[in-house]
């Protein structure tokens, strides 16, 4: 690193402060180094890192740009600029920066990994998979990369390939709870619910407070019509977060299928109390009312469902049935037409 001894001393102080999470002190030190010798590209890079740590992303990007101007081959500056751009939602610009850095250092696993993350955030899972595969060529022992590849494959509706990726992740890191949960999700998509349950059980064994895995375990048991086990899993999730509206709704559906109509209704009410915009829970409340002949209450619930989700075809159709029972035929015709428009299957 070029520069005077005094500039180098301030640069070293900046490193020490940064490693101690004293970011304001680190910023002052890097500014001092730059003031003494403005051409230190590494100081501009580290200034960018410090500004990013302080949440000052726009200023960080300016610092990285100066570092790259001084040394276009400085991979760290390009990679960290890409990370900040990605955090700002500028995924195309981030990927462009990673590509420029990869031309300089094609065997840098971190560059390929961050490129994959940017593609994934940009909802381009196909390119994300390609980037993660490049990482795996360089470092096949990263459980996180295998997991990320599995998630991208799952997003591409390739659950069988996703399972293989998640299996590699948990082989490398047997206590990787998130990968076990993701593996369970992929098995569920394949209709292999017993295998899914086993994977979710591994996840909660490792992380007993893993709400998503408990919920997913409940879903798998519901699909298997093992309602008692499903209810138990959902209740465990609700111990972790009693205000999880989605789990209350799923619990209600399992209770409903097991014949516990009153308890199911209470669960749906809990879901809508927590999240008044939860269209699915309003729909389920409406169905309970409809089946028990409480048409006015069903009407109000279904109306709330379609208000919250105007594209909810089944709710429009059920709304038409309630209007029929109430002999409101003009409203029935309109609701049924809306259902048909959203889903031609309702013809």
C-alpha cells in the first residue's frame, strides 16, 4: 500500500477501530489517512465499508467509486460496492460490479456467491443456480451455498433437485436447521409427507424455537390427515409466537377437518383479530357460518374476504351461494360472474 508512514498509521488505526465495531472512530481514522495521502485506494475501500456499517450506503458507494477510480483492479472495492448496491435493491448494477470483479479474479468464491444472492433477490433463480454452481466448483464444502442452490431450485419448481442440494447441505452441516426445514418443504412439494415430517423434526430438534418448521410439520401432518399430530405441531408453533395469524388459521383448518367446529371457529376468529386483512381466515369464518345456516354472518365474512383479496375466486363463488340463500339474485349474479372471470372453472 502506497503512502506516507503517517497515513499508514491512521489506516492501521482505522482497521483496529473497525474490528472493534467503533465505526465512527474508524471513519475518522480513514478520513485522516485520506487527508494525508488521498491516493490510498484501500483507505477509500475501508471508508466505504465503515460507512456501509453505519447505514450510510450512498456515501459508501461514493467511497467505493473513488477506490475503483484509483485502482480499477481492486476486487474488494468492487465486491463491497456490489453488496451495497444489492442492499439498495439495485440488483442489475450489483451484478455488473460482480462481473467486473470476476474478470479480475474468476476463482473468487465470494464474488460468485454474492452474484448468486443478487440474482436470487432479483427473482432470477435460474441465473442464481448457475452462480451457486460456480461457487461449488471452487468450494464444494459450503453448506450455505448448497442450501441457497436448493432454495433457488425450489423456486424454479424443481423440488427433486432441490432435495439433493439440501441433502448435501445437511451432510456438510448436520445441525443446519434451516436446510432441514427447506428439505422438508421440498419433500412436501413432492407429496412425500412422511419424509417431510422427518426433516421438519430434525429442524426443531436442532432449534426448538423454529416456528416455521413447527408450522410446516403441522401442514405435512394435515396433508396426511393426521390431524391430532397437526394440531399438536401448530400449538407448539403458537407457544413460540401466539400472534402468528397464519398458524392460527392453519390450526383452525386442522380442527375443522377433525370435526372440532367450535374450536376451529375460535381459531379463525383469533387469526382475523390478529390480522384483519387475512382474506383466507375471513373465508374460513364465512364457511363455518355458511355450513351452520348463518347466512348474514357468512355474507359479512365473505365480503370481508373479497375486500381484502379481490382476486379470491372461491370467496366470490361462495359469496354468490350466500346471496342465493338470501334471495338477492342480482348480487348473486354479479358475484358468480366475478368468480367465473377470475377462474373459468366456476362455469
